[in-house]
């Protein structure tokens, strides 16, 4: 079974299990029966698609009908019925982007992804222009929905990463097997050369065979070299993606955690201290509410660019989560870290952002204390940031 068919089959199984789970969960929570209409529709379409997928001649038709149903049927209905952008529809949209990117190729993939993006933008615009069309739910209903949907989305994301990781490991195994075959070919060639030394009469004929073997060996070596180059490029790209925030292209939280562990170990070794700066955007929710999430994303990207261009090469700068950022300053005392934070604060405050104009940030600064854990350090710098917020925002506290 190809990876594409396996991915599509597992998507159908996931949709069947999810829809059945949602229906049962909503019934137990005594929600209105209308909440289950979209899940019943998803279950029915998924079941039909799963049965059709078993027959190879209907595979392509089944896959396309199912994908277009998700885009034009399930997604709009779920978005409107479940409370718009306040629900978990956007999380499932991200998973759809990943699955579609692998199931389709070329222009068809670009068309389907563009269609999905267009539908999402239309739904967001509908919510903004006609909020009365979007269903509203109680805080309890939204809480229960998030408690159910967030773990499901994380499990699905883990499954996709695990599926592609398994395929990547199989590629490595194939390259190693090919290396072994080349080594065996070389051993066979050496044995042939020893046999040629014992029979001078067949030297010319054997040399011709040896030349043919050498040509084949060069071809295999060339293919092996190209495979190794592609493998190295894939490893480098995967490593970069695993430590980089997708939106801002700076370090992600995993990379920052790794850097904190390294800096603590280095500080204990060389007895030189380091500091951390945590800051977030003041009243960022108002930016999203007033100008839209695209404008908010633009602000995050621009702030990342401003800060990255204003710190040292040895400093580590990353997105901690949402609108929060963290800077790790090696071999830096608290007084110098406070100066750096104030410089960054002024630079952001004086910058004119496209669409939203001026914004400000609040900063917390903390110096590492020997023998404390990364969590202890983060807790202290977070308290400092909270202090800056409490004292009026757009300031630096430690």
C-alpha cells in the first residue's frame, strides 16, 4: 500500500471515529440535537468513501469527493454552527492543509489549497460582516468543546508527523541497504582481480569485463552520492523546520528550551552568568479584533524582524507562545540585560507598523541564579513581565 493510500485510509478512519465520538459526547452533554447534524453528515460521507476506497478503481474519485465535501460542506457548516473563529474549525483546517499537500500533486494541489484558503477567508469575512449569522454558544459549551477537540487535534498532528517520520526512516534504511550492496560489489571485484592474476591467457577478456564492471560501479557510486546529497539536504531541512517558528521564522519554544539547558550547563562550567528577557505585545487581542488575524500575524513577523536585527549573534531569540517572545543573553549581567530590554522597548514603541500604526510591549528581565532549573528561571521572568503589565504596560521590570 502506498503512503498516499495509507494516509487517505487513516484520514477516513479518523473522520469516522471522530464523528462517532462527537455524537456520543454531545448526547452525554445534553447538547441540542442540531449540534450533531454536521457530525452525522461527516460520518455518512466518510463511511461511503471508506467503502469506495476498498475498490482501487474508485480510489481517486472517492478521495476527491471526500476532500471537496470537507471544504464546501463540513467546514462552512461547522464554522457557522460551532461559533465561528472561536471554535476549533481553524485547527482542523490546518490538518486539512497538511493532508491535501501530500495527497495531491502539481497544479491540482495548488488549486485545492487555494480553494480551501478562499473558503476560510470567506467564512472569516462572513463572521466579521454578519456576526448574527454565526451561532453562539455558552461558555460551558465552548469549554467542553475545547476539552474534547484540542486533545483530538494534537493526537491527529502527532499521527501525521509519525507517519511521515516512518517513511523517512524507511528511506534511510533503503540507502543503507544500497551501501551494503555496493560494498559487496567491491568485494566481488577484488576476488575477480585475484582470479585474473592466475590466468594470463584470459587477461584481455577479463580486463574487458573489469572495465564493464568499473563503469557500472561508477554509475552506482554516482547514484549513491546523489542519494547521500539528497539525504543530507532532507536532514538539514527537517532540522531547521523542527526548531523554527513557522510564522515568524525565529526559534520556536523547543529550541529555546534546548538553549536554556545548554546555557545553564555552560554557566555551571565557566562560572559566568546569563539573563533572559520575556516580552509580549500590549493589548494584542484588540489588534486582532480590530484589524483581523492577518494584521496581527504581520505585527508578530515585524516585531520578530526588529528584535532579531537589534541583538547580538550569540543571543537566542524565539517565540515562546502566542504574542510572547523570549531572548536568552549569554554572559550578560542583569544591568546590561535591563539596558538591552529598554532599547528594544523603545525601538518597538517608535516603529510604525503597517495597518495598525504604533504598538508597545511590556518586558520582564531575570538573571539566572545558580542551581535553579529552567522552569524556575522562566517562572521568575514571567513574574517580572506580569509586574510590567500591572504597572501600566510599555515598561521594563525585573
